[in-house]
C-alpha cells in the first residue's frame, strides 16, 4: 500500500475547519472547480499550454506536416501550346496554371475529363487533392489571328471587351461605314473606339443605326464621362445619318441612359448629323429614305415591321427593334436587333424577304427569337451570334443562356456555319470565342474570318458539353 501523503491528523483538522467555516469552504471548492474548468477549456483551444495539465489531459499530437499533392497537366491530342504551373503542392496551397497557345492555335480550356473547369488561360485554384487536368488547344482553322479583309464589302461583328452580352456591328465598303448598335455597356465605349478605329480610318461613320433602347445596344453610343466629357461613339466620331427606333417604353431623365442617349444624339446633330426614325425612312418622311446606296451595287435597306408604330402592351422593348437588309447583287445580309418571334412574324408579312447569306442572330440567340417560321423564309447560310456565350446574366436555365438550345434547333436545318463572338471564362471574366467575326465578299463568294479562330459553333467543346445538334440539322447530329 502506498504511503499516505496527508496524515490522518491533518485530515481531521481540515474537516474540523471546514465544519467551522462552511461558507468559506464552499467558496474555495467552487473557485477551484472554476479554475480547473477554465484551464481545461484554454488548453483545449490551445490558447495556452500549462505543462502540469499534460499529466492530467492527454495531448493530441499536433500535425505539422501537411499532405503533399501533385497537379498534373496533359495536353490534348492537338498539342498547341505551352503550360506552366504544374507540379507538387502542399494541401491548401494555391496552384496557378498558365497556358500559352502557339501560333495557329487557340487555347480552349482546362478540362477534368469531359468537364471544363476553366476557360481562362490563367487558372488559379486551391489544391486539396491530386489533380489531373487536360489543357486543350485547337487549331485556328486557317484563321490568322486577324479579322481584316480586302473585300469590297466587310461586316465586322465586334467583340465588346467585357463579359456582358451586347451588339456592335460595323459594315464597311470603301470609306463608307454603317454602325449598327453599340453595346454592351457604357463602359464598352473605350474598347469600341479602338476597335472601330481599326476599320473606320477617316473618322466618319456615315450611318449609325440604334435598333432599340436597351443598354446592350446603345450604352457605348453614350460612353462614360470624365469631368463632364463623354467618350461614347456619338461623341467621338463624325456621324452622318442616325436611324433610330421609332418607339420605346423608356422615359428619359437627365440621369438615365435613355436621357443620356438623347443628349448624345443631340450632340451629334449639333455637329452636323441628321436623325430619322426607321418609320420616317419607311415612309420617306422629312428627307429620310428606305434605301441608302453605300457603294455601287451595295444598298442598305430599312425594312418595316408593325412594332415601329404598334405600342406593345407587354414589357417587351425588343420588338421595337429597327430591322435592316444589306444587299450586294444576290447576296443579302439581315440584321434584326433583338426582334422577338412576334415581330419576326410581322417582318415576314410586311416585307418580301429573300434567302440570306448572313443573319445576325436575333436577340443574341435567345429562345424567343429566330423562330422556325422565320428561319424557313430567310434560310440563312451564315449566322453570327453576338453574345458572351454561357454567361447566365439573363436566365437560370442553362439551355436558355445565349446561344440557346431552341435557337440551335431552329437554325440547324439551314446551316452549321454559326459563329459566336465571346465566351465566359467560367467566372466573371470573358475570352474570345471566335472573336471579332468578319464576313466579307466581292459580290459572289462570301467568306468568314475571325480574330481568334474559325471553328464553327457545333465543333466547339462548349457546344459538345452544353448543346445538342438536332438530327435534322445540316451534317446530322
Ligand atoms: Ca467613313
Ligand atoms: Zn440585346
């Protein structure tokens, strides 16, 4: 038996004292319990370590060495660039992968199996496991990285320099230009000024069309202001004739975009521009014309649809869109802004529409435009979609983001030559899809050459992962 540390006599004295002062004894006991619990808590949180507690509370060994993982990147069959950033990482470290495409190739994305984890050339993520990715590159199908052309007639569907969907189309023949819309945001103006300057070298846009009053079509006409000076297209370029939407539901105020758009138009008029509505053009009012000759044999025609003079009781601004047809001999090119199926029906009824070489996808490839009935009439050979592909800014349904599955279903029976300007990088950013798309012709053959690559939509990885080509589509499913 172990020797007692405290003698029986001492114990008796303690008990006697405790009985004599019960309140003080109770207080001492409670104080000791509080101290013990407090020490245990602090020790558990590892705020302090009191060495004597180590004998009472078993210590868990603190793991100082984190797990090490590898990030491995393979290239796809079409090795078309260099990759940096793969290697070994400790758990929780940040990996930054960087892809650089070789000449003649475009970077497609970082893939985990069939899933694209990022479309961005620089992909940053936290390492929590061994990671095997594939970096995909695609040949630019003869695209030489530019979208220039020496053809008589050129139509440039410009990238907008941001992740927001919008339209900006520049038609050029000689030194005569027609600019249809200037989206997607007021802040797109700085980028678009630079882009337009590549093609419009005389500082004058002979014609400007504003299809309807939505920001993604008129924002960059206004631009942003610095000390009260705006950098929008209508402030930067000499403008000849402005053709605009006859109707809008917007009410102008000094601070809203529509009010600022009207002020920008007023500025252009003060500098010598003339302004007509599409309805005035159709009715030859006040000197306006239905047909403008851009060059010998090349005409720009204002079409009619009922929403030029039918106030839509719904809240659909899109149907007010100005619709135009560019013609060179038997080659026709159709632009309908964001016209919806309702307006398309009117457009078909009110005009003798030809089959077209090119159709700018109405409303960015929305499911509410490019109706089957409309496509059966115009039977487009080439379609350009101006959007930030896969950006869910207008919908929660992945089948409806631009370009939508319904759009694909309706146009597929007529053509698979579909091109898309821009694509989301999977986060809030963007990258070129086809890039700026240039459609051009000398009057017979029509060619397409894009700034990033010439891969048609249905052959792209995004399409294969997110859309299906219908069995009645050109080339089969
Ligand atoms: Ca010009
Ligand atoms: Zn739009």
